């Protein structure tokens, strides 16, 4: 007949489990996004004739990266909406207005990861909360770890580099101007290098 767990045994088991769980995040290391090597580009259909390309250039954020247990990693990013650049100043001024990014009322957009799923040796799906125009919605990015290790020009620096893609429906965030003439789906491409603190 099996003995039931005593309170003492249960407490010891709980403590051991807590230590084990803590060890999963103990290997997470803090990184800061390198703003000079951070790109958030977008692509959106324009009247069915072509696709307009652009980027948001002012990107800051942090990364807790656990190479041994990627699911314990975390990302937090802030992008200045006024930094939009589509290679046309008149269009960029319109993109900054209330029809699109409304930068006066919403000077930043943010992304905070909530879950990471490993899909391959260097790939994963990162789900997080994207806040745009004051609206927060879950978004899932397909992420690739390109490389992590010493910088070849300065081995004292440890760098982690990632590529990611996703798409959003801009109407979900209240950005409904000129839909459907101007595409509702916005494709997003991200390239990031982060420096270990």
C-alpha cells in the first residue's frame, strides 16, 4: 500500500520544484537593443498597383535571452511613431497624422512578449502584446536566431541577432483610413541586434 505524502515531504518537493523553476531563468542574460542595428520595416498594398515600403527608425528595448531555455526569454520594445520613414516626406507627414499613426496622441507603440514557443534549432514563435493607437492586441512573430556570440570587431562585446516577421490588421487598432483602397494587412519585417549588458 502506497504511503500518502506527508506535509513535510510535500513542502520539500514544493521547495525543490521552486528551485528548479528558478534555475530555468537563472541563465537568462540581459541585453539592450542596439539602436544602430534595429529595423522595423513594413509593407502595405497601395491601391492594388504596388506596395508601399517603409520603416520606423527609433527603436529601443531590452531582451532577457536564455540560450539554454529560450522559452524563458522575454522582450520589451518601444518604437517612436514619429520616426516613420517611407522615403517621401509628404507621405510621412500624412502617416504621422490622425488618419494613420496619430503621433501627437500616441507618440509610441510598444511590444511586450508573453510567450515563446520553440519550433526548431534556431526558430520560434513569439507571442506578445502590441499596443498601437492605444489599442492592445496579441501578435505572434516568427523569429529566427541568426547568431549569438562575441562581436568579430570587438570580442569584448557579446551580441545576439534576430530576424522576425508578422502581419497585423490595421483596422483592429482603429486605423481604418482608406480601407480597402490602401491595404488593411500590414506586413512587418524586423531585424535586431542586441548587446549583452
